[in-house]
C-alpha cells in the first residue's frame, strides 16, 4: 500500500471485514446486502455511501468533525429556512435560547448564542478579563484559549501535564493561588487533542470552593461522546446558581453541524451580560438556528451519532492494540495514539493512502490525533495501518 487504494477487490475485502466486525460489536450477526450493519441500515442519517479514498476525496479524520452528516431533520429545517432568510431570525433565536435554557435548567438570561463555541471562548476571555488577568491552561489542550488570550494581551500561564497527558489540577490550583491578580482557568473536558476526561471529583471541589477572583471556562464540546462515569458536566452547578463558571457548548460535534457555526455559553446572567458585549447582535444565521432547533428534537440521530462513534472507536482501538501502539483512553470523537516514526512521515504515508490525519500537537511530539470517521472509514484506516506495519511505517 502507500499508493491510493482504489482497487475494487480490496474495497470489497475491506467491507467484508467491517461487516463481520460490526456484527460482533453490535451483538448482531445480521447484515444487509449493502454491507452495512443492520443497526445502521435503518439509521436516521444521510451519510454518503463509503467509497475508496482518493487524493481528491480523502478520508478526512483530521479536524474532529462528525462524518455522518447533519440529522436529516436538521437538514430539512435548514433548507426551509433559506426562503425565510431575507428576515433576521429574531423569534427563532429566542426560541433556541429558551430551548437551551430549558435543557440546562437555567433562565434565558443565562444563555448566549455564539457562532460556534470558538466565539464563546473569545467572548468569555474578552468579557471577563481585565488588564492584569492571567489565563491558566494545561500545556496540551485546545489552542483557542491561548490564541484569544494573547490577542487580548493577557498573560498565559501554561501548566505542565502529568505523565499520561492528564491535567495536573493541583498545579493549576497553585498557579491560580500564587498569582497576584484575577485568573481565568480554561478547562476542556474531554480534552482535545488527548480525548481524555478529567474526573468531576477533581474539578468540582475546586470550582465550588470559589477561589477569589477566578472564573472557570469549561469547554464541553465533546461531552456527549463520553462513556466514563467519572465525567460529569458542570451544567448542574450552573442551574444551582454558581457565578464563577462559563460552560461552552457547540453543535459542531455530536450534532454534526460544524459548518453551520452554532454554539452557546451558559453562565450566570451577569457573566452572560459581560460576554454579550463582545459578540455581534445577530450572530447566528437563520439556517443554523432552525437546524439546531430541529437537531435538538432528533433524539434518534443523537443516539445514532454516539453509537456510530463508539463503533468507530472500537475498530480503531482494536488495530492499535493489535499493532501494540499505545493510545490514551478516548472519551471523544478522536483518539490520541503514540507513534514509533516521526509524525511528518506518518502524515505523508497516510495522505498518500488517501487519509488525512491530525496535525502536530506540541509538546506531544510522537503522538497523532485521529478523528473518528464512519465505521467503514475506520475499517479502511485499520487495514491501512496493518499494511503500514509490514513496511515499518507505523
Ligand atoms: C475543545 C474545543 N472547543 C471548541 C472548538 C470549536 O468548535 P466550534 O467553533 O466549531 O464550536 C473545538 C473544535 O474542534 C474544540 O475541539
């Protein structure tokens, strides 16, 4: 392998192996003639049929996107919204805000819609920082916190990770306690690029102890993919009225709406008012608002999205185990695994095979982030990895 794989026999062989695996994983030997597991054949998604990757049409597992496509109900809502989009989505924006407020058991004034959660990160930092504020972050985490803090001229304090790339919460606490000024603490849970969770028992006592002059920005972009019961959302703390938390959420991941740019923040009304000064008035487009409303009602799609991600993860972890490539416990829609070759070589071999994998995430130099595609895509990637091993490319 190493060239693009477009040989029909290989495709069929790979499909057959996916097929067997899926039957085992889903506890069902029954499969359809289209080689898609039955549990997925009746799926509430419109995922395009799998075809062998090419350079022009690669398997895109580099940006933690949801490969399934938006919920068909959300797609229909977005299409219907086009003909109304000469108007501002005034009522619908309030409707979405209220639906999210109900979902999190807070009032409407505790919700701020944002253009993706990226805008939420920016608004949280700009709305809450003063000139002497520091942003405290773990060394290996999603980059937007540091990015926007630097633009805002804040001091950024990076805290070293523990051995297994876990957050060092006691060291982060110390960084806050030792600082002579206000702190913003940006915690991504599950984290990106590691896909690991930080147990609630480590975070909640710190937040509820209400350290002076400290605001916690908790980014739960991937929470809906989590299986580990040690994870808990901070959402209930907000419905209890805590005023030192900003919860950031997005429709980009479990709802498969990355290109629609819909996100939101949940916080105390006073905090939301400060963030609101930093975002445009009509920030969400009509299609995004209506799609988000429809997607929230499509429980079947959301369950399917989670189940498909679980299956894709199992396919990838199985081959990583087989090849004895260490990886971190994944609780997101991606897996962080260790390499025995330089990342650049791995990326190149993968790209030549029609697969786009994650970028470099220093200081984790010998690691690669692989986003989870569809089960069929992951079966293709698994077979590609087996071929790579024969050439010592992995
Ligand atoms: C942890 C985290 N937060 C926020 C974002 C931003 O996503 P969006 O702006 O699409 O909501 C991402 C995107 O990958 C992310 O990984």
